[in-house]
């Protein structure tokens, strides 16, 4: 048996980075306790972490200063660690061999080109944190950070000349996006445009109480955004002239200059054996974030069964995963179940930089508080920590 215990982390976004930093900080104490050496290897599809919290604003204007401010080099955040304890692998993850305790991957180069050959890497402990994927690169990675960066550039080039804009999806992402466009090009601005958001439900923000969704709608309508309910996108076609033809669930057809698809995301679990997944494509796990069917395999973030998604969930589950891995490797201490501090509604949704709606621990939160906490700068200082 090797003297070095190899921990492999799949994914380089919020959960993967959180677990990596947490474990690396704990490893010196763990080594002193057990007498063994430990190494962490992270495999990720992108060389850059994407601050997606700020996406509804940064996709339209270089924010805070430059378009690349949303994309932070991952290796830069680990420069304090030696190659003996941390390694970053830029690759597409293609499979998991549970019986051999190996991960299959294909290396990617600086041009994001994937090598034709498949490599394998063995692990003693595995953490699955590959997140989720939606239909648009504006809201989730489609491979590396490059498609999202290109999508930013594309929409920033087309928005000034566009006259009609449609946002599909009335969740937090869609509502925040509509608010940002309304702030830039609403009826009270010098460059007003026809802006429509389709909630797809009977109201906006169905994860919050109806009165909060109604307040968000009032803010949007005050900016000149048209809010339409109970309509869904069934088909869209790029007409090649900078416009899209969209077909809606009522059979109507519209032509818009900019179509933004902000509907939900699905777990990025296609590389995993189906036996590990539930009917929603998430990894089956217990309350300790372990995969019970495998030894020393853990899952966290959007990939975990029972995940509520979002940063709020990640902030409370990642420390649980880290603590339980350390406890199990050290052979001391009891494993802890992950628990959110509340099951009551807790979400802040800016509606442009000046307004917002939300709730915290079941309590309604005034617009001014949402603006101060999140809407003013989209919590950008947090991205650099």
C-alpha cells in the first residue's frame, strides 16, 4: 500500500473548490495524526472558476471592470500548495470504474481541445462535485469557460442594436436577468427596448411565497418589462439574421432579436454509472454526503441527491463533507449529518441594481436590504476570497 493517500476531486466550481481548500487546510494535522501523506488532485473541464452569481449583470456589461473578471484561474487559488500535495488536471471526465477505483478522463489543451486518448487516475478517496448544466452557456458551463465567455461577448455585441428581448424562465436567474435588462433598456432609459419574460408558471419565483413573486413582477413592470405567465418555450430557431423564431406552448409564434433561455439545470452526471444515480440523475447519498454503495466516495453540491441547489446549500454541505472525510481518514470523531440552518424560504433576488425581493429564514426582506447585500455589487468581493 502506498504511503500517500490520494484524494481525487471531480469538478472545479463552488463545491469542488470548497472541498479542495478545506481538505488541504486539514491535511497537515491529518498527517501528524496518522503518519501518512496525502495528496489532492482536482480534475475539471475548465481552467477557470466562473463567478456565476454575477452572471445576470456581467453577461450584459463588462463587470465590475472587464469581461474576464467573471473568470478566475483555478490554479492561481492553489499556488500556496506544493505539487506534492496538490495537482490540477484540465480534462474532460469521461467515466468512473468503481471496481478499479479509477476515473477516466481525456486531457484538454490551452485551446480547449480534447485529446483522443483516454487516461486513468486511481483514487483512495473520491469526491464528486461536477455540478449541473442548463440549456444556455450564459447560466452554466458547457465544457470549459470559453463557451460562456463567447456567449457573454455575443450578447454584449447584439444587445445595443436589439429591439426585442425575450427571457424564458421565471426563477431567480430569469427574474434577475430581466431586472438587469430593464435597468439598462427599460422604458425610463435613453434606449428603451421591448423586454418580455415568460415565467412558465402562474407567477414568478415559485420557490418563494406568492407575494414576493408579485413584488418582483411590480418592480419589473415598473421598468417596462412585460411579464407573461403560463407560457413555455416549445421550440426556437435561429433565423441567421440576428433574430430567433420562437414557438410557445399556446401555439403562437414570435420573432425576437435576443432570446435568453434561463430555465432550470440538470446534474452533470452523464459520465457516471447509472447504478449510482436516482431518477433525477443525481448521485444517491446518505445524510453524511457519502455514496453508501461505495467505499470512500463522497458527493456534494448540485450532484447530491436531496440537494436544494444554490450557494446557500453549498455553504452548509461542503464543510460537512470536508469534516466527515477528515474524520473518516483520521479514524477519530463521529460523522455529522448535513443540515441546513432552516427549511424555511431563504433567497435574495435582485431586480436590477436598485431593487430586490427575498426572504431569510422565512422572514420577508425589504428591497433595500436585498440591494445592500447582493444587488448593489452582486457580492463580487466574495468571488475573490
